[in-house]
């Protein structure tokens, strides 16, 4: 009998099906790997098992008995401990308190037993004593720690549950080699004790180092389970891609200007900064160059650095033959860069302000205007909003009154008033509906056809494959591979993204 079994588990968020069909069996004493591209449903499956997400249907069985959890506490009592991908730590509390947070030792039924907390925390922290690094101590607050150290605390917290079923959702993404080795040593011991472990990672080498079996997920479904000993990298990537992706012909070149070897607009060489190193590429007039790979491999960091939004970069950036030193966005904008991010909250919308004010700041900046007549601005703003089919009541309405997709159109309209030479798109369609996405990419292709040089990072593989003339695949802050012409297939994209750099 399996320790844990899932049968036809499913979950949708509105129109988004996060988990279409979750079927898997977890044995006693095994490390069972889950692998699948970004958004394939891995975390959703784990959260359902851990009681933090309620499934719409299907069945979860522990030791052969069907269970239904009303929340994470329920799941913990049933013997499940989980490491959350987004972490679940209390930033202001100490490392010791966080390690024990899932199961705080109490004395006399009410008071937290401080001595017991310290003793338990010490035991789990000691396991990583050699690799935790400077600044790590039981009394440090979590907010003072580095990203890798926070991940270690979340690991310790998960181990401290002493649960028979342990789920680790991307526990190693910020860890270095020595930290991973140390953690794997612990996992091997737990396995020998008979614990059952689900392990998620995008790093192929880790999967083969620690896994006993592997289940591939694709588009919200568990596709197939294999013994690690009976499979290889290539077979796993093929399962992730699926037959459809395999047979699909590469998208047509998005526009003809791109293939003609036009004039180079942007040339980047030896570009390094926080999160990326030695990046080099060119974008010609009318070309859409895609940035691909798993999330967070340096794609956004490069775009933000080119736009002057982050300090500490080195290397050469040449725009239209002029050497650039975009230290700040203000300078980058005047030089001819535009930057559009899907993160409107952080990078785009001026919250609570009228639409007109949200459309025109770039126009002010580029033309060094301090004041302008409202009618002049109106005449500039209206055609730009029109071109994007933006739905809004009036230019005086607050931007917050618009849907996410229409807010994004206002942000984009900003850049259409005075055309930039280079358009940097940082996952621009995050959280917008299908129709708006289609409108947006039609417009992006039009802009390219008019000669704009475009760099597109998208977290959706289909958007890249359908729109980019060339794809630069990022892995660990570097360009691992360039895909052109008929090489632009999902298989090649995954292959480059998943092989360790
Ligand atoms: N709370 C939510 N609300 C709306 N959509 C969600 C929510 N959680 C997940 N989704 C969507 O469900 C799909 C599956 O998400 P999930 O987090 O399970 O993927 P994943 O395989 O863990 O991806 P990653 O490798 O990026 O961590 C995605 O399309 C995601 O956007
Ligand atoms: Mg996930």
C-alpha cells in the first residue's frame, strides 16, 4: 500500500485550470521527484496535499484511507510537512522561533516552552552548521538573512515537523553546491528511516542525484512515472514537451525585416551585473529577440539593467552607434529605450491617478516639458489609447478603475506617443486576458515592422515561440543557447533551459 496516493485531484482558479488531473503514488522510503515546466501544476498539487489549497475534486489517500483537510493544521496532524516554494517564514521572528513555528513546544498547555524551542532549533540548525555561512545564528531575525539562508531555515522548519511525509517544493533554488550536498545527505538518511519524500526541482542533475522515481507534469496533469534508474534527461524533457510540442512546426518568422540582416540598433557586449554575467547579443531594426528559459535566470535582471533601473552593471551597450551609460531610467528613456513590465504594481501604473496622467509621463520627460496644455496632451494620448483598443470611461478617470489588461494598455500607450528605438518587454502579459494578449502581440509585431528593435522576455513559452525571431535561452544568469529558424522548438527550449550550466 502506498503511503500517499492522489486520484484525479483537480483545482481551477476561475478560468485557469491549475491542476487538471493529479494522479500519483508515493511509497514509504522513497524520494519521489516532480518535474514540469513553470505553471504545470506542481505547487498546486503539493498545496492540496498539505491542506493549504482545497481541491475541486478527486481523492487524497494516506495509508489507504481517504482524507479531507480543512486546513494546513489538519494536514500536519495527519503527518505532512511541507517546504513552500515561496517560503512561509515570519520575517521579524528569530531563526529559532521560525524553525519551531510549525509545532511550537508549549508547557502547561499555553506558554511557549523557550528552552524546548532553543533545543529543538539547535538540533536542526546543527545539521547545516558547516554550510549556513556567516551571519547565520539562532538569534538572527529571518529578515536579516540572505536568500540561501532563508531557504535553509524553511528546510529546517520542515524537518522539525518530523512528519512521515515531507514535501519539498523547490527547496534548492537559492542554495549553493555544498548546501545542496549537505541537504541531500539528510534526505538520504530520512529515506533510510522510511520517510516518504516529494522533491521538486528544475535542476536535472539534482533530480538524478536524489530521486528514486520521477513523475513528469505537463499542463496541469501528471503524465507518467518512471524509476530514475530507467530514464534519462532526454526522455524526461520529451515528456515535458509532449507530442504536440514535439510535432509543432516552428512559428513563422514574425516579420520579414528581421531575416534581412538589417541595421544593428542595439549591441550588448560583456554585460554583467547582479544576477547575470557576460551577456552579449545584437538586435537589428525590426527584429524581435526573445529571452527564454526558466523563471528568474537573469532575463528580467538584464532588461532592468539595460533600462538603468538597477545599479552595479558593467560592459558595453551601444544604441544606434552611440555608447550608452544608462545609469538611470531617465537617461535611458532620453537615449531611446522603453521598458514595459508585467508587474504594473511595481513598474508601471501611478496608482490612484487619472488615466491622462498615466499616459503622458514619458512624453514630458522626453521633451523636457514642465507644463503642457491639457488639450495638447489629450491630442497625444487619444490616438495611442485608440491604437490599443483601450476601454475606459474618460481620461480623467483613475487608472485603478480599469481592468488589469486595460491598465497595461495605458502603460503601453505611454511609449507610443514618442516612439522609442528599443522596446524592452519584461513579461508584459502577466495577468492579462487572452484577447488583450492577442491585441498586444499584434501591436508589437506592427511596431517591429515599422523598424523598432524589440527584446521580449516572456514566462510563457508559447508567446516566445510564436513571436520571437530568435530566442536566447537563459540559464543561471548566462545565455546558454541561441535558437534560430527551425531550431525554435519547445524541445530545444526546454533542453537548453534544464541542462545545468
Ligand atoms: N492562487 C492562484 N490563483 C490563480 N491562478 C493560480 C493560483 N495558483 C496557481 N495558479 C495558476 O495555476 C497554474 C499552475 O500553477 P503552479 O504554481 O501549480 O505551477 P508550478 O508547476 O508550481 O510552476 P513553477 O515551476 O513556476 O513553480 C499556473 O498557471 C498558475 O498561474
Ligand atoms: Mg511551483
